[in-house]
C-alpha cells in the first residue's frame, strides 16, 4: 500500500571533490532549497498509469502507460522519456508488485528549477521514485548511474554533508556549513549544462588518481569547511582548482574566462558548465554587472540559492 501521496526531494551542489569523489575523495556537498516534488492523484483510466512532468507548474511531458510500463501515448511524442522509463523499470525490479498499486493513478512530477541548471533534476527524480516504491534510493541510483551518489544523499538532507564512497557504500556525515562571511559568496549559472554521465565515464577511463591525490582533496575539503574568512577560503579554492586542472588537463574556469575578476572563482561539479562559486568582497550589484557583461544573467547570493526559493 502506498502510504504517502506527496514526496519532495532537494536539488544539490557539490562544493568540493568534483571528479575525485568518484575515487573515494571526501567531498563537501549541500542541498539547495528548490528541488522536485511527486504527487499522486486519482486518474480516470483505472487500468493505466498517467505520468505528468511539469517545470514550475507548466506541463512538459505527459505519458499514458500500461500496467507493464508500455508507453500507450506520449505528448509531445518527441520528448526523450528514456531515463524516466529506465527508472520506473528498475524500481519495479527492486520492488516487485508495487507497480500494480499505481494503476488508476496520475503521478505529477514538478521540477522547481530549470532542468538545464544541473542542480539535480535526475537525482531528485530518483529520490522521489525510490520513496514512491519504498526502496533504498542508493540501490535505485546505482542501478541506473555510475555517479557517486552524493546528489542522492543531498536529496533528503536538511543540511550540508561530507560524502565519501567506500566501494559503493557511501559514508555520509551531516555538517553545518553556514560561514560567517557568506555575504561574500555568490553562485552563477554558466549557461552550459554538462552531461554528468558522459563526464563521469570520460574521467574514470582517462585519469590515474593516486592515493595522495585522494588524501589531498580530503584535506582541502576539511579546510574549505573550516575556513574562517573569505581570504582563507580563496586560498583553499585556488589549491583545489590547481589540482583538478592538472588531472583534467584544463585551465581553471577563472583562468579561461574570468581572469580579470576581482575575487576567486571555483568550478562546481563537472568543469565547463553548470554553476560556479564566486568569492569576493564586492557587493552583489558590482558582481552582477561583471557577469552580465559576460552575458551570464543568473547570479545568486549564497543564501538565496541554498536556503531560498527562486525562479527563472
């Protein structure tokens, strides 16, 4: 029996670790306030499952499914629903019999941030479907993804976490990340969503990571968490960027695009897209003017993105 008709999972940001989290590096991640909800409602078609995907309340996809998860009708027909169907089939295998309880139901999934922002549209969906099927979200995640799973941990966390993989077993520690200098921290959307699955595969097959590298990233993560000033955090970030730049054979995002910026900029998640962390003593108006000149229009204060709700 389905014991709840509403689920909500958070979006996420990975503040340290990036690719090395896949090799077991201790990393710092935080949920963001906006996420994705899943609601169950009665349906007129008692022998079907009706799925609706929305972005901020506006329909993006509508599927009519048989009890065996065959697609009977799709609107629009061109929408790529492959990942959703993969999730539902994997959940069905992990919890046989649960699917039959969804006949005659409409499932409405509402995404609260733009899907191209890289804030966890996939992980929040995995989390919600796992809760719907009453299965472990990590079991479902590792059935469909080669990612570390930190985003799954963030989906149901109420605060920042230290995350470390031991094989496929995650070690998760809740931490309080609310720096006194948070007014000097901003986040900017870089306008180029990265394909996480492809980035993970590319990194895992093309890089040799030493135990010393893993240890160093863990130390930098602890230093990031414990930094008592923006100056100290900037020093940690520069060391972190230098290490990742070496392994990725890439310039840091600041060296590539923002060398004139008065402050420090750190890539978050897959390099080259999604969000970046900005550390600066300049006020938001001045920071916004700089990035607007670079045609980047989505700038948020730390509190605004982590703790507040926002739109596009």
